[in-house]
């Protein structure tokens, strides 16, 4: 049995609590959040204890692994504490918004040798990972283009935007990681050009963030990648990936809750709306990423997506900001 402490019991923390509690090889021992109501909700639904401090949750012999789902600025502190205590770590993306804090954390945990998995859940989506496999197995011949569309259903509130670190570090970071996953380690992205604007969301305008963005990237081998993002899509959470090569194309398409189609005098092929947002759309991916974490802790193997992947995605996001602000194509250096 792998005993867990959960740091942070907000939106995504509550989902992780559910997965830990449901897994036959895992047990949620402690939850720690600065919000006591959230602690009580998780304790009630899972039977775990409430820790009164991060130290009580992490520096305890009856815990093997720490799942960090608290607000982003707390991640490096909790990673460092957990690594020094010898615990396996699952940490939500991003590691931090500041590359200096990420580098400092990397230095601080050097030599601790604990498994660290970062929550880039899209790698575990069954359709996206089949698209990646089509590249690996050369089903589409030589890879030439990757096109990623990722649009949220609606923008978040202003308080979220103030703390999120900007659209590219908050949202596009998933697409930068997905790009790295599809291309593979031997073909890193080397250049980026970014455009963005606050076209419709007053809160984004107020905090000088973007709500709409487009990126072109180029890989070392010359593959061209296009990413487009929006904070609003009136038809739901729009998640599509197209992988194109010399022998064809694969598309990981949007998903609807059921496969029902309606045919009436007014329309044909009418389907119900696609999933509303990430918790519904990526449920299978979140569950499978947790299952993989359990396997890597159990078998003492390296997690499929680690600290270095989190750091590299942030480096691309930073290069995207440099391009957006300067209007230039930026070379990416990892
Ligand atoms: N992988 C994904 O798809 C995905 C989706 C959503 C959020 N996230 C990430 O998960 C993290 C949490 O996001 P969320 O949407 O659940 O936010 P949220 O605001 O709903 O939850 C964050 C929780 O952290 C708690 N917290 C703040 N400071 C704390 C501290 N010092 N110690 C303990 N708890 C503390 C807050 O009280 C809150 O309950 C963020 O890093 C976010 O980027 C990832």
C-alpha cells in the first residue's frame, strides 16, 4: 500500500483525492490545505486525517508519497520538502512560473533520487497518445506538421488571472508539453514565434494578459508546429491534435459525452455538445496518469513525465513571451 499526503484540496486537489481513495494500492492518509473547509470536505469523503502544517503532512514516517495540487507558488517549496524527506512526488503543472525558482528547486533536490512526476495529463489521453504513437511507429511516414487547437469554454475570474502567470504559462504550457511529447526527445523545438491579444475578455484586458494566441514553432529536424489557444469557445472545451506526415495524417478529435447523433427535418448529424471542461474531457487521462505514478513508485521506475519536462515546457513559454513582446522569432535554448 502506498500512503499519500495531499497538499491542496481545491478544484484539482479534490479530483486527485478521489483517485487516491479509489486506487486499490493507494491510501490517502493526510490532507493539508490552508482552507479548512476544503480539508474537512476531503477528510469526510475519504476518511483521511487533516494535517495542521506542511511538515506534519510531509515529514512523517507513515507517508510514502506526496501529491501536490496546491496553488502554483507553493509547488517548489513542497517538492523540496518532500524530496528531502525521501517521498515520491506527484506535482501539478506548472512547477513554478519563475524559471529561477525552478532551477533553484532542481539544485536543492539534487541527489535525493525520489521519483517526481509532473501533471501533464494530456500525454495520458488515449487519443492524443495514439496520435503520438502514429509518429513513433511512422504510420504517417515522416512527420512534417503538428497542429494543436486548445480552447477553454470560458475565461476564469480576475483573481485567477492575476495569479496565473499569464496565458502562455498557464494554458499553452500544456500544448508546449504535448508538442515535446509528439516530437520526441531527439527532435526538440528550436524556434518560436508568438502572437496574442485580449480580444474579448475585459478581465484579461485589465490585467494586461491575452485571451487569444497563436504560435508557430520549428523543430531541430524542421517539423513545423502550430498551436492556437482561446479562453473562450462557446461550444465547449475544444481539444484537437492533428499530426501530419508524408504518408498521411491522424487526428485526435473532440469528444462528446455520448456518441448519439440526431437526424431531424431541421438538421442531420447533430451531436450533443462536446465536454464542458478539463475535468470531464480528460477524466480518463487524469486517472491513467495517476495509475502510471503508482506503477513507477511500486516498480521504482522513472515516471513517464518528470521534473525536466516541467522545466522545458516553462522555457518554451518564456521564449513565447520574448517573441510576443519583441515581435521577433526566438531561438529556444534548454
Ligand atoms: N493538469 C491540469 O489539467 C490542471 C488543471 C487545473 C489546475 N492545475 C494546477 O493545479 C494547481 C491547483 O489548481 P486549482 O485549479 O485546483 O486551483 P484552486 O485555487 O482551486 O486550488 C488551489 C488550492 O491550494 C490551496 N493553497 C494555497 N496556498 C496553500 C498552501 N500554502 N498550502 C496548502 N494549500 C494551499 C488553496 O487554498 C486552494 O484550495 C495549480 O498549480 C494549477 O496550475 C492543473
